[in-house]
C-alpha cells in the first residue's frame, strides 16, 4: 500500500511539474508601435492580427506578417483613427513588423514614405 501511495505522489508531482513547464513555454502576445501613431499586435496563439491607427491624420499603420505556410500579408488601418483585424486559418504568424506612414500598403517600394521597424521572429 505504501509503495502505491509513493508512486501516486511521484506521478502527481511529475504531472504538476510538466504542466508548469508547459505553461512557461506558452507564447505571449506580440506588440509593436509608436506613441502618437498607432500599434499592431499578434495574439498569443499566433492566429489573430490587429493594426490600430491612433490619430485621425494622413498616416496609416500597418503590420506585415509572414505565415508558417509562406504567405506574406499586409493589414493596414487609417488614415482615420480605427483598427483593422485579420485571422489566420491555415498556419500561424511566424514573423511580423510594424510600419507607418502615408500611402497605401506598398511597403517594399523604393520610393515609399513608409517607415518599418525590423521584422521579428515570433
């Protein structure tokens, strides 16, 4: 009886430690932005993307992200104060960057007035 009680206690302790370690390894939400301009975010599960323009002006806020299946997507908000949302059905977000400035979503153009932060692996 004592051996089975000890074995049960070891099993419970192992499961508790494993659960705590899994919780610590869970991803956190990712955010980037600039005060007075806006912000972007990616949910902890890497399946929800948000871009929010903080000011009613000519500037737009965008998030450019790459999914685990290789798609590169741009979501932008503005130039009026508002937010835009996107959901990922296939795959998840693996890399993202915050951009802002006037104009449309042409983030790669040589003559673009957009400013983009360095892309980050998530």
